[in-house]
C-alpha cells in the first residue's frame, strides 16, 4: 500500500510541475500590459488555460491526499 502511494505521489508531483509550467503567465511584463487591452477587445484563448487550471487543481488534490495517506501509514 505504501509503495502504491509513493508511486502515486511521484506521478502527481511530476504532473503538477508540468501543468504549472505549461500554463500561460497572467502578465508577461510590459508585453502583457500591452496585450491585455487586445485580449479585452478580441477575447482570450481560454480553452487550454481552463484545461490546465483544472488539471492543476486535480493533481494538487491527488498530491495532497497521497501525502496525507503516506503520513497516516507512517505512524
């Protein structure tokens, strides 16, 4: 059981790192401030951003639960 939780923790941590790195930044400095007006007029490409946000939340929940499970098993 502990080995399965460790494997789940490793997979979720790698996935969480990848999901966070693949998300687009909220503002990219000066270019983000300039393009912010364009996004307000033309709309922003939300499909991938919403997908990565949901993926990040799901992986964070799996990471949290597997960490808690390992802590409870270790006692």
